């Protein structure tokens, strides 16, 4: 419990600034956009079918 | 003069059993044994099932700050169920609840990339071999990542040989700024956060897998209250001359360029520390908070306070380190990280990655893991109009690190290669030529039945009749092909080798 509290204290205070997105990438070119589209199509075919269950069941014991 | 940076990487892999009872320790044993057995079946003397790991040299309680704490750790439970030494000089074993592979000692950062890739291939072969042993419908799957997204982390540790004469306090103060700021190109990316008190609303995506888990600046721990600089003092070499800096703060990388940069820049920074080349101290005022600050700032534009009262961004700190390194190379040369060719390549790629981070992140989508992962996840998110906390994005995050070639997302994003498949394939079986790993690996290839135990700094032979004979290897750069290649080739037996070594 003490450990959790300590972690909490160490967590950075949330900045008041608006969270900016990643700087706009220069993927304006149709070619690059098209490449990402193709990649996403390809990835669609191999993605875990039940994402929620997969994420829930992915549990590791700590290591090191 | 800075000493040659002998390097190694130890990776704990995530492991799951699909369609079966979840027992990660048993699964890790099955995985490794399946690999060893397959090698034995195929007639490749690539690992000797007989050769055990020798714990004579292990002292994880020794602290580099100059003391050793008895009882610092709970009594060691025997968790090293399987402990194989491979003919490439690597150690492949079950650590806690994970399969772990430690690369052999490498003499330059490019060699690390070759052997880190070879480690991935060994895990892939292990999965295939295990599949044949498991009941239908069960599968062991291995992930090269560092978090289960539920607060459990497992490490990818780097090791660097450093000069014992350099005060440890100086290493701590001068290497910590690098560990905190190198994240911007070594991070493997993670959806959300596992830090207490923060939610995905505040941290939808961050640069590293590991920053959430660090709570101390300096210390001996690796599993609780993890420190940014670890003080474990186990040189695995002549303790009068050397330290082994054990680095626990990094991410596992799928990008070869990221692995090359992670190890190459850190080796170079350590050379500069040994030669007292870093004039300005870039130590953050609050290192632990700054580690997260950097990981959470995808804009790379937010400054943090330094201990000297000024402030800077991680990118600015990296530019300063890079410029010092460039000058260092001109004045002192690059022998300490493996020579001009590989050293120049570290500097070239370092400059290129900083330029990309500064001006065009999309140019890094094939070299920096967190950028590559963000590109596909964000693309998917926009296509399906998802929030960052959607389970589908968390699943993709994990799947980026899936080592199965037909499932891995990292294998699909076009990551740049810097080593060849042929080199990697060879490195699964054969040791580096230019460190003591050569002696270890070659002896295992030639006389697997005579080597009864091995560890980093010795080999133990059983040549029948006589007592066991330990051959110390306290110098990481001796026992190379140049030193012992023809000697080993000229011997017909381990006994003959030992006799010749004793002359």
C-alpha cells in the first residue's frame, strides 16, 4: 500500500497545457497514404480475432 | 584511454500457452528443452544437454557502491529449471517465469544486432519444436516485449564492460541523463500507462514500455523499486580491472536500427565518461519523474528541469551528447566501440535519428519502434474511429511483439534491416570470433561431452579419471579466434587441449 502511494506521489502532475498530438507527419503524399492503407488491409487479416479476450488473458508474472 | 566496450544483451520473453493450462514456468521449460532436443535429434551438436550452468561466479547481492548486503534478497529458490549453454556462446534458460536468452559477449554494436536477431530466431525455432510436443490445439507463443499491460514487467538488460578505475558515482551521474533521454529513439512504444494514479485519458500512448516501472534513481533491485542505474556488481571478469555496467532501463527492440543505436550510443557515452570527456552535467533535477515525462511526451518539445537550474528537452540533451561524441571520435578515435567503420555508423545513425525526431517523425517509421507502432495503430484507430483505450489497439500493441512470423506486426511494418539473414542464421550456431565467447562456443562444438559446466568467465572440463578442471576466462577479449582458433583446431580431444593450454 505504502508503495502504491509512493508511486502515486512520483507520478508527474498532469500538465495544464493542452496535450498536443504527435507532430503532423508529412504523410500527405498519396503514395505514402496508400502504403499505410495497404498495410492496414494486410494487418487486418492477421489480427487477433477476439481482442478483448486476448488482452485480458495476456498475463505475465514479473521477471528480472 | 577508454577500454574496449564488450557488450551483451539479456532478454526475458513474454510467454503464453494458447489452449492450455497457464503455467509459464513449465511452458518455458518445454520451449527450451524442445529446442535442445531437436538439435540433438538433427545431429547438430549445438548445445550440450549435459553442460550445466555453473553458479560459482554469481553474486547478484554485490553492490557497485562498495558493499554487499547479506539477506538483501530472499533465499534463492531454484528457478533456473533449464539452463543451456549454446554453441554460439549464449545462455538459454528459464528465469522466473520467462524464457531468457543472454547473447554471447560481443565486441561491437553491430555484432549485438546479429546475435540479438539470432536469439529471436532461436525462440522461433523453439516455438516450432514445442508445437510438435504439445497436444492438438495447444500452442506456446513468445513475445519480445516488456510488459503485460497489467503492471507486470520483465526486462531486456544490456551489459557494458567498463574500467574499474572510473568512480562509480561519476558513471551514475553522467550515464543517467543518457538513459533518460535516449528513450526517444530506443522506446518500443506502448498504448496507455501502467503507472499508479494515471489513466489512458492522460497517457493514451507513450514512447517506452518500461518508464512506468521505475521508482528509484540508483539501486540494486531489478524487480521492485527498479532503479534507473542498477548497481549490481558482478563483473564476470577480472574484478580488479573491470566493472560490468548492468542496464535494466531499456526496452526490447524489434527494429535492428534501434537495437544498434541503443547499444552503440550507450557504449560511446561510457567511453566518453571513462575519458572524462563530458564537460557539462545534464542530470535532471528529478530523474524518476523525468524518465516518465520524456516517455509521455510524444511532441518531444516539453523541457524538464536540470539539477543545475537550467532546463532542456530530451532531444536537446541528445543533440548535446551527439556533438560531444562527434568531437570525441575526431580526437580520440572509435577503437573503444569496435573501430572506425562501426563507430562512424553509430554516429551517422545517431545524427539521422535526431534529425528525424526533430523535423519529420514519419521518416523514422521504419527505424524507430515507437514511431512504427504508432503509425499503424493510429492509422487503424482513425480508420475505425476508435478511442485509444479500445481493446483492439491494446491487442495490436501486444501483437507488434509476437515472434511468430505469420502473426508479428513488427515483421509487417517494413523495418529496415542492417544485418543479413545469412549472418543471423550462422550466429544461431557459431560464436563471435572476437571475444572469449569463441572459446566457450568452439569447445562446446568440439567436445560437448567433456564440458560439464560453463559460465561467463570459466569452463569446467571432465576428461575422465582426473578431478574436474576449470579453465578461467577472466579477460573477455582473450580466447578469440585469433588467440585460440588454430590451437583448438589442432587438438583431437579436450584432454589434449588442456595439456596444451597448461604448457
